[in-house]
């Protein structure tokens, strides 16, 4: 199991708002998942994320691999209500659009 500490990637802000930043995180997630490892995403120090960021880090993976894969391979820690709400919304619409 590997932990991605988002604050180590984005130390200058307490908000994660861009799709491009989400792409950076997703590439890290995918690299870890290639080795059949599990990923923990640590949101410590962040107040909010946008739907674009959430879609890039979780939604794309749900659409490609499915909700069960995400549940079994990706965990979240240090999330607040806003972050959970955004990610739950992203998962909700992404599972309806699953491509794989």
C-alpha cells in the first residue's frame, strides 16, 4: 500500500481545483496500481476540491475500471465533508458512464 500525500505535490494551496493537477495525481495513482498495489490518497491540509479535480483522480478510474475496483484499490484519508461530497458525486455519475 502506498500513500500519496497531496500536500507534498501541492504545498502552495489548500484547494485542489484544476483538472491538470488531478491528472498529475491520477498518473501517480495509475503507476502504483500497475504493480497491483493499493493506494491511499491523503487530503490532509486541503479544504476543498472541485468536481474537475475529483473527476480526474477518481471519475476517470471508475469509468475505466469500475466502482468495485476503486473500492478495493483506492482509499481516502483526511477528507472533510466537502471533499467527500464532491467525490461521491463524481463516483455516482461516473459509474453510470463506465466504459470498460
